[in-house]
C-alpha cells in the first residue's frame, strides 16, 4: 500500500470535500481517503498494483477540481461544485 498526498483546488464547501472523497473512493484499489477542506489536501491510501497517482488525479479532475500530486504533476479543474 502507498499513500499519495494531493493538493486539490476549487474546493469551497463540505459538498466539495464529499465530491472529492467519493471520486477517489470510486477508483479501484483505493482503501482510505481523507480530504481536508481547510488545507485543500487529500491523503489517499491505495494499492499501487491496482491504480496509480495519475488515475487518482484523473478521478479528481473528472469530479471538477484541479489537483497537484507530490510529484509536481498538475491538472486544472472546472471549478468544483459551487462554481
């Protein structure tokens, strides 16, 4: 198991944290997700044999948020749930 820390942009409310959490939990191989609105961060515990940081980032982007990984990789979002 591996932990990835993602910096999520575009989150403005509790609904946003729920959306990001749900998006990450839907990725096969993810076993634990903690999203914190105040810091804009998500900690994701996942099976590196079943998924990758890129797939985690893609799930966040599909949910409408921007995201940056520990590695420096970055994708832009559409503005989250409240935009």
